[in-house]
C-alpha cells in the first residue's frame, strides 16, 4: 500500500430522490439536479466557506448534451459557488460517481486540498440511448473477433454471466423481488429520509384552455422505482429482452433513472477548523478489468483487490452497497466472493431503487453514510459496482 | 354544383362498430367525436376512452397507423352534447334496441344542425320506424348507413333511405362514403336485415338446415363451403365464430320477428345449439370458444348434439374437389346435381335454395340483381354473387332444375319461382342488370362520383371496354382506356403472375417510358387487380442461379437498376398506382416513380432479406441518397438519424400494414398520395400525371455528390446485429445479409462523410447482391421460397 500523507473524511453526503426515466424528473435537467445536491451537501456544514472547495469532481456516464459541456463546472456555477471553485467531469460509466468521491479523497490524501466535493449526476430521460446521442462504433471492433465484446449490450453481457455462472431465471426473479421488498420496507421505515434532499420541480406547461403558461410545482421526495406490488408471478411472466432463450428481463434488471448525489470531503485540518464531526474515513478504492462480454462480474476482481490494498477482511465489512445492474451479475458476484446476502443492499438495490448510471456511485455513498449514522455498530462499509466494457470498482469507508 | 364537405363526424355509441367507424374516418383524415354515456365512475369520458384504447390493440388494426386515434375525440352525452352542432354527419351506432335508439334521438335532435345528416348504422331495425321517432324536421335528413364489420376492411356500406329522405342528400352521402371513406355503396330498400345480411343470413340458415338434415359435421361443411366454392376461407361456421354468435343469433331473430309471412319463415329460427352457446357465453372468437375452440395447438369443433368439442380436421372429398375443379361452371353444376356423393348433393342444395330465395325476393330487397350480387361480394366476401353463379351455370337449365326440386318437394320452400325467371336468359346483360320491380335491365348509377371509377368492379356478363393496346410484350401491356385522359396518359400493366418482375417486365417498363417520353404527357403503372407487384420473378431467376451463371445474374440486377433510374429520370411523370402488395422490386418501382398514388390498403415493403438478398434495384441506393439529402438540411448533418430506422425496416423485412404506415416507415415519400377507394386509383393517378405535366414537369437532376455514412455507419448498425446474433435472435446468415444491407445503405466501406455518386451506390448494392447469391444459404432460401412459398430461416 502506498504511503498516505493524510486521511480524507466524509463530512456530509446527500442525494436527490431517484426518479424513473421519464418520471418525476422528466422535465428536470441533470445540471439542475447536480446544482441542487451541491447546494444541499454544502448546507449540511453551516459556516462552510464555499470558496475553500478546492474542486468539484462530478461523475457522469454520458457527459454530452444537457449533461455535457463539463457539467461539473456548470453545476457548481448554477449552485451559486464562487467563480473560484473549479469543476471537472469524469467518466467511468457506472462507477463515475464513486470514482468522483475516490478522486476527491485522493486529492486530500495527497495534501493538495482540504475541502473537496465528489458527486455524480445523470438523467436517462434526456439521454435516451445507453450509448449517448450519437452512436458511433469503431469499425475495428468488428474486424477482430476479440474486440467484438465491446459492442455487446449490457443486457447481453448479463445473459453471458447468467449462463457462465449458472444463475437461473428463478433465482434472478427472486433476487429482484427481494430488492423491491427491502426497498419498500426501508421507505416505509423512513430510512432514506436523512440522505434525501427533496427536489421542488417547477414545470412550465401550456394551459390550452386559458392560453397561458402555467407553472406547476411539485415536490419529489421519494425514490420512484420500488414496487410494493412486485410479485414472483408477475416477474415470471416478463419476456427475456436480450436473448431468444434468455433469462434477463426488464424485471430483473436495474431501472433506468434520473438522479444526482454529492459527497463533501475534508482533511483533518479542515474538520478541526470547522469543528465538524466526520461520518466516515475514506479507506481506499480499487478498479479492475474483466472481459467486456461478462462485464457484470467486475466486482469479483475489484473487491478482493480493495481488501488487499486496505488490509480489511471481507468478514469485517458490515454493509455492502453492490449495484444491481442485473440480478444475474449481482448473484454471480455474491456467490463467487461468498458475500453475505443479509449485508448486501439491506435497503434494496438498483433493481428497485433505480440506476442513474454515473450518479449511482455518489448516491450509494450517501446511503452508506446514512446507514453509518444510524447504526453505531457498523464499522466498515463498501460501495461496489460493475462497469460497462468490463470493469469493476469498489470503495471502502470506515465509520468514525 | 356546390361542394359537399364533411369536416367532422359524430359517432354515437363507442361499441365495436361505432369505434371502428370512427377509426376508419380517422384513416380518411376525417375528424370525429365519439360519444357514449358518461361513465359512472372516474373520467366521464371513460367509456369512449376505453373504446379508443381497444382500437389500438385490435388485430387486424382498424387504424391505418395507431397515432390516427388522436383524430377521434372521446366525449359523453352529458357534458358534450352541444358539440353535435360542430358535426356535419352524425352516425348513430348504439345497441340494436328500438326504444334506446328513439330515446337517444329525442335527446340529440335539438343539437343537430339543420344542414347536418343524421344516419343510423342499424343492421336490421326498420329505418322508417326509426325515422318516425325523429322530429319531423329531421326526417328528410335521416337515413341508414350500414357498415359491415370490420368497417376498415369490409368494402360494403348499405345506404337505406326512409320515406322522405332527400334524394340530394343520399347522393351526397354516397359520394362521401365512396370517395372520402373508400367504401362500396349499395342502395337497399328498408327491409328486415336490408340486403346483404338478408341474403347472407338466409344462406347460413340454408347451410344449417342442410347440415342438420344430412347429419354433417360443422368442420365437414366448412371444408366444402369456403374457397372451394368462392367464399371466404373461414367458410360458414368459422365465419359465424368470427362475426360473433350473439350477432348471428340477433340477425336470425330479426328475420324471425319481422318476416312471419316470408315463405321460408319456418326456417327462420336459430338452432338449439346456437341458443345453448350464446346462453353459456361461448360467442365465438371474441370469447375464445364457439363452434370451434382452440385447445393448446389444436382447434376442436363443437358436436351440436353433445355440445362437447371434438377433433376437427375434415377435408373436402376428392370426388367433390374433382367436380369443382371444372372450369366450365355449367358442367360443374351438372356434375354436382348428378353426383350421388352426399357432399355434392349438399352443395347443390345450398346453392339451389339461395338461388330460389334471391329470385323470389329480388323484387323486395334490391333495386336490381347487380346490387344484390355486389352486396354479397362486398359484404360477405363471395367471389361472385348468387345470380352471377346461376347465370354462369346456365340460366335456363338451373331455373328448370330449381323448378323440378320445388315440384318434388326438395327445396326449403314450395313458393314458386317468380314468372320473370322464365322470361329472361340471365339477369346481367350489356344493358344493365335485372330490376324485378319494373321488369327492365337497369344500367349502372350515373352519379358523378362513379366517373372516378374508370373500371368499376364488373359483374359477370357485364361487358367492359378493355381499352386499346399501344404496345405490348409477353409480360406487359401498354394501353389506354378509350377516354379523354387516355389520349394523354397511357397505362402500363403487368401480365405476369402476381405481377412479378422479371427481365421481360423490366424491358417492358423501359420501353414504355421511352414511348411515353416521345408521345404522351405521362405514364401510369397500374394493375387491373391487386397486387401491384410481389417483386422479382424468382422463377425466372432460378435456372440462371442453378446454372451458376453469376454474370447473367448480375446483368439482370443491372437491368433492374436501369429500370429504376429510367423511372426516376423519365422526362414525363410516371405514376405508380398501388393497391395491395408492393414488395421487393415492386416497392423499388414505387420508390423510383415520380409519384406513387396508393390505395389505403397498400402493403409495401423491401422483403429481400427473406430470401437472403438485399434490395438492389436501387432500393438501398435510394435510402443512402435520401438520408444524405435529409441530413444536409439539419444542424448535425448525420445520415444515421434516418438510416437506423430504415435499416431495421429492411433487415427485418417489415411490410407496411397500410399506405399511411408505409409513409411513416419512410417507404413512401411525403409527396406520394394516399387515397381511400382502390376503384378510383387509375383516375387519380392519371389526373396526378396530368397535373404534374401541366406544371411543366422536369425530373430532379442527379445529385452531384452524396455524402455517405460509410464505415462508421456500418459499424454502428453492425453493433445492433452483433447483439442480435449473440442473443440467438438471428442466424449467422441473417447477420451476413443484414450487414450487406448496412453496407449498401452506408455507401460501402469508405470513410464517413465520403462523397460518392448515385452510380457508386448502385454498384455497391449490386456487388453485395451478387456476393450473397454465391452463398449456399441464400440459394437455399430462394429455392425454399419458390417451393414452399414461405421464408426459410437458415
């Protein structure tokens, strides 16, 4: 393990509710969602001198169009941060948000910054295609057989994982059902309340009767994805989408969503200066590659690597936010690594809660921080996910 | 002359018929308001809205494109009754209960504009009785318009006046129904079940009567009363299932209740099994069980005695098939009558009793024999009406045979044949068709709307002027009807089977365009009967393929391309007049014509991948070019925005389910014309050619340079293919064929944005086409299609 100059701490984290694609945030721009969480996370540290934020690092998986033009800088400006606060957008698809937190922490660890923000934003409502506004493949992908996996749709890679790791349709559906059950229970118990910063949507709509523009306001306060009426029978009826003889359905895949999350990090010096109590210490981050055609298995490489880096054993980790891109890959990862199902996504995962690609990492860090605040017995927590074109990422946090 | 314009229609009653009539209005660009009762719970428009939802789901679709449903406004009588004043035509289509209808008439009458038409879609209630329930002021504008189910697809509409309906109004309505909605109108006197159902239901009763008398099974009867005798494939009992057994029972009851003095009245009762099925809700297709029931993959048939379902699978006896194969109708009937085979006797009996019935009733139920025969074709899908069959079989011989059977007590009724039967040699003549009231031959209607039908559907015995031939070869005929427009715009028709396109047709098109350029103002490609063309003539290609003569094959493709370019750059407008299928090469003719004029029921598609090939008669070229031109008008200049959809259309061999959908799919251009009545196709096509000629027509000049999507575009489309192949949705050969489509659409393996010529695009698609012909899989697909008539998945 490399020598650290100093530790980085998470002092605040928050997120928007996660809306379904074309749901509550259908008319909300991703840069506005980002500005909202930037304001909300900084508001959690009263007296914070915004000009002291050394950089705003924002993950986004499809950084173009409404979320293009370096959305990090635009979000920071829209949030009312001083002009002196810079911003950078980074992209590693589904781990972008987690990467932003890790990169922000690294800058503090290196002694280059005292206050940093790592965040993520994504609107899949405005980015209709999984490949952005313009799909433009490199012909080289198809001219060599070993590259063809780059062209595989994510669903197809999940089919490959299901096949390779023998994950049955029944198991996938049961897993999906449990994700909804846990998410609904968590919502009912108010467990997400502290981490969510409700969003006031203002929509300008044509009122054809009065011939005027009507401004409609409504609060989005809760995740929209979880379904209390999810049933095994209903899930079993869905048709496989990605393969003729497949097992991956819309029901056992993550939902397409809109959302943003932000995490405020500080050095020990800054904590002392502001007199804040940190929630957790950032322990480390790892990322690793796997074949693109089985991208979902990525955490199988990333998690052990992270444990080796940090010297923490798997059994010491009390809470794992494992992104459920697909039930097939989540189950394959859990079985391969022997993860304890009770500790994985105790409040549900992306199948129920949704998966706004580049925002998910930051959003799930916010969930983990909230869990650490609620449960004094929880020491180590992890956020991990698979990544398109074949990677896995994992980040580790320790309650302080 | 003043124009008769219907801007908006109100449909009262959002049931199956009401909603589908509204849908057909939407297909015809006629806006409508669909009324029903206010829903008890929730949205007061709930009933009408639910009807609109189910329109989207019905198959075959009542809507030409699903988004047309937006032209139907849901409404309810409580909140929106005042909006009736917006409507020029009000069609009532509520349940067949006299009291309910009269109640409604009282309610809506005050809101109907004094110049609006009020019509009922009743299928059997007396129009005059309903008229009496209308306020006196409304009666001159009241009549029956009886659509057949499903209204988009069934051509017939019966127009039934009440005493006092204004004659002018009926003429105007007939014009609207014919041209605007594209229907075939027959005027019917006000009788129970009017005309088509009167004869059609009698025919079913006759079949039921003889089925029971001879102890035949339903599936046995269906095996011999379908296509074998020129009726729909669903024959008798399966048709009843499709129509709905409750509807059937209702139509029979109308006869029972209202025709007590009909000499056949004793037979006007529904059989016990029909009552039993209706009572238990087995109403046919809509409830999943009726006379037939699908059990897993098997279809079982009802045993009328036990009401249990049992195995079905009757086929027509060989002996009967042999008789019916006879081309000579007179001989066919002589053999039927002479045969001892019970099925032959059955068929003679059902024909005889229908002949007997229509002869007896003609004076009451139809203006003339032509109306009756056409009503049976358009309303029941018979290839010929009963009088036509009788006449073809020998009028006098059959008349004598019926007479013998009446005397011998074999017919269903002992009523004598009317005397006129013995006075004529047939009911259809050059002078017109028999009108039993006046004992004269009545000519066709001279309403102006019928001048738009240059070749109306003729009945047997009616002489049609086939025009004069200008030039012809073995597979095409260039000709002109003997009328004014014919002097300026000749017609080109194909003689090949299903209007398939082989080298001789290609030569013919090229020659015809040349002649039109020299001597005429334009040219119309039109076929006297659908289809427009099923595409390349595979039969003619087969020997060249089997000889391995790839140079010969390439020459055929090159000629196809030459034909397309000849059409596109013809110096006079060339109009493709399309009705029915225009597939593959047929679609490419449509794409390259100056304009297409298409009947609504045009089924257009580039289906080459089904036989392992790609469109190479300029089809791919044209889309590469059109996408480049469309992209050039946008900020991003990216042809892929257009190519992705068209690629999927071609790669999946999608065929449009209407002309309007073909436009949505990009197979028709914005400037192509969609009309509702196929009988008006030639008229509109020639007028379009003349209009273009009058606008000093010049073909577009060949584009100087076309920027193509190139390698990048191919790779992007290939990504889709990789996922489908790896997901087991397409075969390796599908992949290869579709990649060839992608390559042709993207202009070949060149850099994105590379500028090419039209000839380059043609060369690319031709080379890819010939490459595919060299593969065993494509060869197998072609041969399979020829031998089995269906695509082979390999």
